[in-house]
C-alpha cells in the first residue's frame, strides 16, 4: 500500500504545490483532468501509478503538469455534472479512471478534448468507440475485459465450487453491458448452469434481490461490472453472499480483498502503468486518440479469499488454490 505522504507528493495538485512557484520559466504547464466514478481515495494507488509513469516520461506535476480530480461517489448524475466541470477547466487530456459510464459522461461533455479511458467493459458494445484499431472520435484507452470473459468466470467458479447449479447476474440496467450478459447466459446454458438476471437500480435493492435468489440451493453470484460504482455495493453484496453462503466471482481484486470469494481480473496496476501513463503522455506530445488503438489486458490475476471460503463452509480444491496468484488468509 502507498503511504499517505507519498500519495500527497504524487497527487497533491495545485493546492499542495503552487504551480507558479514550481514551473520552470518558459515551460508550458499542461493540464490533465481525472474523473473518478467512485468515492475519493478509492483508487489512490492506481492513479499514483499513472502519475509516476507520466513523471518517468518527463511530465512532472508542479513543473509542466497540473492535475484536477473529481470524484462522483457512485452517483451517475453527479458524474455527468463533474464531467462538465472538468471540461470547463479546458484540460489537455481527460482520464476516466473506471467504468464506461464515466467515459460516456466525458464524451457527452466534449467531443474535442482527448479522453483516455481506463478499465471499461467492451468499448464497442458500450458505445465508446466504433473501431478498436483506430478509434474514431476523441476517446481511446484500455478495456478491462471483453464479453468473452463471461465464460472464463463461469468455468473458474464451477471449478472452485463444483456444486453450483445456478448463478445470479446482478446488474443495474443503467450501467450494464448487454454483450457481457448475453455471453454469460450463452456460456451458462452450454455448461448446464441456470443463469438468472437480477436487476437492481440502487444499492438498497441488492440485499432483497439476493435474499430472494438464495431461497433455492446451489447458487452463486456474479456482480456484473460496473455495478461496483453504486455506493457500498460491494459491501452489501458480500454481506448478503456470506449470510446465504453464496460464492461470488468478481472482475476486480479489490472486491475479493473486501470480502468476496474469487476474482479473475486483469493486472490493473500493469495496465495503469503501461496504458494510462503512456497514452496520456503521447497525447500531451501531440498524438491523436484515433492513432492509439484500444488496448486489452494481457496479464490476469486469480485471487481467492480463504477467510470468506471458511466462513461459507466451502472447501476449495487444492488444484484450484495452487493456480491462484494470491490467497487471502
């Protein structure tokens, strides 16, 4: 984990480090605006990777670069307002640090300022770009997973808990990715697993939906990203899953650290370093978003929370645990 003092050094912005005092004479100060879907502090370490990567490429906060951050706290309407607020600051680059909704909010606010999106679902299905190799418009970045990942998550979940017969796809219709849901359902049918869509519109609907689903045995839950942007969504899901002994499969390691059972997700730190910093730097140097192809993860991480497994009374096969990149005990 990054120490608070280190993080302030990296992300202090204009408040902590007055630009006028630090900018070198004659050097133009560029501006990057970050739109964070979640609450303040939720992605400090990852954003710090982008900041450090930019510094490695010569873009240093307080010398030739300024950062502006806005946190939506999972509120979609607020996200849209904050996107407009960032655009009004006239930054050179905008960065959406997670979820397709954040990128859409920025695209609705500007079609000219370059946008680098981080950790979205399928960017074509989400309407963010029309071409992977040469994105049209003003946005590019990296996709956290494609629709085809649905089959991988189901296979891993069944391998870890062979008794699973039913899976709940928990999602918000205002945020969901239809291609991902369709892939889940097709793959589940092939594996003789009953897939059920659980529609929720806010965090308050999560527990009742899972309580009803748990009335029948042999179930599991897959929260469909970006449902995690809803306030306290992961906390509520994990509490209900533990109460009903419902195994969970996430597309984010942090959700398993916070009490989920299993995650199979991209190596997010690697992507933030390589794509976030590199693409922002190249755009600052004159590259156009359409010249930068959308990137997909090449490294994945499998996490298992043994504390959660024990609390649910589950025995995960040794062969599965041996393959895990990290075990939380």
